[in-house]
């Protein structure tokens, strides 16, 4: 490799990974960035005020702590330019990198009781993902309380023959569990959005 080319490559890599925060040009809010394996994630839930988005428990003051809850349609456009809703496969890759879905939750959840109803000394947040238990919105006006779990949308849609409608793959962290659990929800639910870099 030629020395000049190596220096350019080194500088380009530094520019990509040295940036610790980004600012969403739409509303001026800033978000931390975290690299986990080969993936680059926002280190916080999205809080962009979109149509069909809600504050946890319907309380505006909780948006700044936990981010907003989005319908699937709003979730698809919630991320800033250069970022997007992750696929189901990308969440699976995240879980695999952290030792598998059975224990990944310990490395993804924020430690302590500030944003979780329960915790253990085994919760380390060693990934820097810093997940907080934002609860969810049921689409009919009902909220689950913060503290118990957080569920993230993916961009991966599938047809549920039993229910005769389209569902979306989701991933959930629980206060009382070490797992990062794959599940599915209908598109009307209000769930959290964690963006991945394009």
C-alpha cells in the first residue's frame, strides 16, 4: 500500500468514527453514536416529533428521557439523514455479536434503576447501547408504564397468515431478564426507534 493512500484511508476512518454525536437538522436534537462490532448505532432512542408518535405514558417530560414511541409508518421516517430503521437481520447480528440473544440484554441495557424497574449487578451496558425501558403505546390510547421493557421496531415486514394481516419483526429488552427477544407486533403499536447508520 502506498504511504499517501494509507494516510488518506487512515484520515477517512478517523473522520467516520471520531464523531461522538450527531445533530438532527430537522429539530436540532443531538444523539450520541456508538460502534458495536461492524455496526454504528445511535446511542439513544429517537425523539423526533413525527405524526403518529407519542411520549411514554403520554407524559411530555418523558420524551427527553426515553425518546418517543412511533407507529410503524412514522418509524420508517423517524431517523435523521444518513441513518435508518434497522432490519431484523441487523438486530440479530447485534445480539450475536454480544454473545447471543440469551445474554445480550445484559450488555445492551443501561445499568442502574434510573430507567429500569429492576436490575442486577450483571447488567453492564458494556456495548454502550444504553437502552432505557420506555414501555409502549397500544394504539388505542393505552400506554404501558416505563421501567419494565423497551421494544424496538425493525424495517422487516411479514404476512401473518393466522391473523390475516401484515406484522413487523421487533426486538425487546425486559427489566427482569437477560435476553434480547425477537417478537412481532402489528403496525399500529407505538414502539421505540433506534437508528443504524446507512
